[in-house]
């Protein structure tokens, strides 16, 4: 373990501490990194997985269980109250918070999200009370003075924030997500692939297409299913990671379309599925970043990445991945999948994808986060 001079007392504010889930996994790894560098970490969370460590402390944040909007508001205000009762060098907030020195933004502007949502075909998810609560929290977050330092996970997020709020440009920087390139790596032999394929009842000769992400509609699972149905290839199997309340409806859709699909749910070790798959699809209709895309690239997978996802900002179309220009266009996705049925094309793109992912290591991401902590501590509190 590497220790540092002048360790910081850091508060991490997020709803859950867990390895299951995208932002949850990111927070979990950040906490591990901070502890390994000798810092003291306090997690203000609603739920957490046990993690015994002498410098890690959990603080339970009470939440009122009366709908999504009330849950969000009660978590934000209760955590802000608890944070005021102690002194910290840095408070680092994530989703559904407003009291922080540093804020990691992986959501962008709610109104931009809703504008994108209205353009989707299919049922519109109307949540007026929840949206009212989330909009209130967003305004409190970005209109606070002094302003927090904002780490936007893409140029897309930074642009949305600066367009809607009067923040100094220097207060909002782009810091793309990172990936653990040892954890997410290509398979080293057939054994790793065979274990997952056996568990998912997938023949060894099948071409497996992996989809990973919760909130299936926003992530475009219906488009992936439609695109695969147009391939008319019985040797292609779809694997789905992630959770959604309407999972049963998507399972029915896959059956109706004649697609062999395996729904594995929310996995604590998704890297095993990435190593066992052949192709990765990320047809997201809206994603501020989409770390699953970067994890797929680090795993050496040939991937189709939506242009509506921030992770596409680090991709070279036709070199390390294929860009899906129109996420609603199942025909375009089918064309890309046909290209990736060629093993040599998959090998070439996957090799280049791994090289691109290595330029976005999680270690470097976290080191920059700690540098920002130091900049905030050594200068004025926040950015005036």
C-alpha cells in the first residue's frame, strides 16, 4: 500500500455502495483507491455492502419510501444535514446530491434528457413528480455558491451544464470514465469462455452478442433485438446483462422475434461475460458516457457504439469500433452486425479497441480526481 503525506478526510455521497451497477461500481473502486492511498473515507449512503477497513466509515442516510421523487429529495436533504454535522476536507457527490465540493456528473441536464426522451418511439415514461424533484436538486447543485468543481464524464455533459447554468468554464472539466484494464481484459484461453457459455446454455460455436445496461428502453435493447431478428442467423445468441422492471416484456419480444436470448440480470462480475462474448452492442438512445462500452473495448471486443453515448467521443469509427449514427435505425445496426460476423474484422477491431481503452485506465482517472481534491483544498472552497 502506498501512503501519502497529509491524507485527506473525504466524504463520498451516493445512494449505494456496491459492486453491482455502473456508477455504484465506480464509487466502490474510487473508495478502494482512496483507502490504498492512505485517506480516510466516510460514505454517506442509503445501503452498503460490508467492507471492513479501519479508515472506512459508513453513515446511514434515511430515506422516505414514497415514490422516486420523495426518495431522491429525502436522500439529498438528509445527507446534506448529516454532512454539516462533521468536518471534511472534501465532500464528493454523485447522483441525487447537492451539497459537495466536487461533483461527478454522469447524468447531464434533466431537461436535455427529457427532450431526447420525447424523440423516442414507444411509450413515454411520464414521471412529473419525480422529474420536478430531480430538477430542483439539479438547480440547487449547480446554482450553489461557491460553485462545486464538476467532473463531467463527457463533452456532452459539460456542454449541457454550461449551457443551462452560470458556471465558470474552468469549474467544469471533462474527465472520461476509466477502466481497470487488468480486470477487463481479453480471455487468455478457451476455459474462461466455456464456463460462461455453459452457464448460459450457449453452444461453443455460437456467435454471442452482448448487451449490458439497466433501463433497457434508454439503452436500446428493443433496437438490438429488432436488428438481430433481421440477421436471420440461428447461430447468433444475445446475452443481456442488467436489470429492468419490464424484463419479462423484453424476454417476450425476443421470443416473438425468434431471437435466442439469455437474460443474466445484474452481475457482480460482468468482466467474465465480456471475456466470453464475441460482439458488444451499445445502441443507447441517451448516455452521458456509458462505461460498459469502455469495458467492452478493454476486453478486446468488437463493439457497435451509439453516437448518442458519450463514450463514442473516444472511439475511432471503423478503427476500434463501429459507430451507430442513428440509434433508432435497426437497419443500420443490422448492417454493423453483419460486418462483425466476419471473425477477422472482429479480431482487428477488438485489438485496436483494447489499445484505445488502455489510454483510459481507471488508475489515471482516480489520480486526476485526487488532484482535483488537492486543488480545491489548496485554493478557495469551490470556484467562485
